[in-house]
C-alpha cells in the first residue's frame, strides 16, 4: 500500500513461490477469508517472515476460521517437545473494522455457498474472493468503491462461486471504476474472455499490481 503497509490475504499453497517472485521480505499482517485448503495451506511458510522480522505475525479472521486454523495447524499452537521451527502467529478474531499500520480494514461478510466468509475493504478497494452471494447488510460496506476484485469462476453456474455474468452484475450495481475478476478457472481463456468484457472490467492475472 502507499504507506508501506504489507498485508497478505490468505496463505495459499504456493505462497513461497509467489513471495520469491515479487521479492516479498515482510508481512505486517495476514487476513484470512476462510479456512479452505487453497487459502491456508501455505501457512508454514510464515516461518521465513518470522526470521526476517524477528517477530510473530498477527493474523485476522472470523471465529470459525480461527478455530479451523487451530485444528488444521495444531502443531503451531501445542507445546513442542521435539523442538524445530513452527510459524509464530497471533490470532485475532474479526468482529468489525480494525486497524493495521494506520490503515482501516473493513470486513465484508459474503456467502461462499452456504458458508459465510469474509471479504475485505481498505480505502476504496474491496477484495471478494470465493463469493457466490452478497447479503443485504454487506452492500452498504461496498459503496463508493474505485476498484473491486471479485470472484468469477467461469460462465457455467457453480454452487459456491459467482459466474462471470453474476460478477458483472455485482460490478455494475457497485459502479466501481475498475473491476478485476479473480478466482477464475481454465474455462476462461484470458485474451478471448477479456475481449467480451465491458469497459473497466478485466481478468486478473499473476503479477498484477493495483495502486490504492
């Protein structure tokens, strides 16, 4: 972000390769959207940031996600007799807006199928991954966006993700200046799909940088 705050959203299985690709050497905090494997299984890589920063990394998520992290990664939280390095993290339950490095982050509840998970807003940017529905109470949290990143898995309906059409409807309702479609699958060839999208909407891609 513009003030140098580095916040990671989820710890995907390829976190190590992604961090190396962009020379990421510091993470001030981690925001967890939910605890599905493709969003958390890189958590062990946080050990490297512990070494570089000589500090634990604060992690934020809803109560269910934090409970599932404690179960899935029990070795992090249980006393270790055999020694060895484990990630050093502190878990903080998200119950409303919170501050990291002077920036205010707003949790945005969304539906991922029948499960309530979190998207996040900071300044005029919102990130809604793994989203199949937005509850009525969350729409006001998304007013006045400049940039939106939103789930758009494919054209065919899916029980737990927006289709491209549904994502475009969300983008149109919010009126964001720029929309990036994320969590896309191989059904959406990049150039061909972009050619069909309205002005201001594009598929996200590896290495994308957004100024907020």
